[in-house]
């Protein structure tokens, strides 16, 4: 480089002047100056051309340096941007990872809940199936029972029994004493009628006959009881009844005033009356 840039200006000065030229060594370019005087230099002389080249070289060097600086700045900027982008990308990745982890946890929780729910539903389904089987069985049993009862009812109707409010009633066509009447009912698998509702009382009235009912105080005077042993609570005695005193000996109850709801009378048990037997449908 030194050799390239070394410029020797060795021109003879005007006659009589000894020029003294000193070589100055600089950095990259070497310039020879005349220590004593500046002499006029001709344009286009090699010296002038050399000086021009030096300037051009300097400009090129400056340009190159600037270019290097620019490139360096660009490189630094790129590196900075790259680091920043990488950092942001890392942060995004961490965020994404966290979101995914959170989503995965949620899904796992949801899956566990659904599994639990499914187990409960399966259990519930199993219980319901069992219940359905039991209900189906019960339905079949009840259907069979109903069919049996219908058959039984048809048979009993054919023997003169009447169905009313879950009971079957048999009204006699002959008259007997209270004891004989009861015996007939027992023999039929029933007993003398027990009246335990207003509707039943009305139903018995419809036969419009003197009828023995299943009520007596023969065990203890004045303590009226039904044939099943239950004490009398609701009664439909006629006015001034029961009036059986020991000398009248009226220990059995009959329907007498059948046009009135208050139709009962106590009467001597040996007298003959029609009678009504009752049997419960479900017993
Ligand atoms: C008759 C009998 C009695 C009844 C009276 C009512 O004497 O039936 O049981 O109490 O009539 O007048
Ligand atoms: Ca009486």
C-alpha cells in the first residue's frame, strides 16, 4: 500500500534553487512536502495527478468506512431485532404453553366430571331398569289379580251378590232370626252387613225391607258392637231407639224406617227378618 500510495514529487525548482524535498511518512498515504517553499505546480503535472489520486483514495476510504459503519449498524440492528423477536417468541411460547396446560387441566377436570356423571347415570339407569322390572312384575301381578277378581265377581253376581264400594252384598229372599241369618252369611264366607259410611247406609235403605244388620248388644246390654267386634261409633237410630230394656229383650239391630236415614231399631233377635250379608272384595 505504501508503495502504491507513495508519491514522489521530484521536480526541479526554478534554476538556482536547490529544492530540498523531505519524505514524510504517514499512515496510508505519504506526502512529500517542500519544507522551504511552495512552488507553483503545473496543472496536469504528475504531482497534481498524484494529489488527486490521494484525495480520491481518501474519499473511497471514507465511503468504505461509512459503508462499514452502516453495515455494522444494520447488523447490530438486525441482531437486536432478532434477540427481541426471539425473546417475544419465547414469551409467546411460554404463554401458549401455559394456556395449553390450563386448557389441558380444564379438559382433564371436565373429563373426570363427565366420567363421574356417566357412572352416576349408569347407576341411575341400572336402578331404573331394576325398578322398571319390579313395576312390570307388579303390573303383571295386579293384572292377574284383577282378572281373578273379575272372574270371582262374575261368579258371585251369578249367585245374587251385588257389588258396591269395594264390597259384595247378598240380600236374602227369605226371612230368618238374627242368629240364623248370621249363620247363613258365615256359611257363605261373609257376615251380616257392617255399616260404616253414610253411603253404605243409603245403599242398604234402597232394598226397602225390614232387614237384620250385623249390630248387637247381646254380650253387654247397651254396648252395641258390630259383628267384627268393633264398637258402634256412627249410628242411624230411629227417634227414641234403641229402647230395648231387659224386659223387652231387644238385642239385635234392624233397618225399620227405610224411608228415613234414621232407620235403625233394636228388636228381639228371635223375630224373622230379611238379612244382608257383606263380604269385602279384598280380604
Ligand atoms: C215395636 C218394636 C220396638 C220398637 C217400637 C217403636 O214395639 O219394633 O222394637 O222400638 O215398636 O215404636
Ligand atoms: Ca226397639
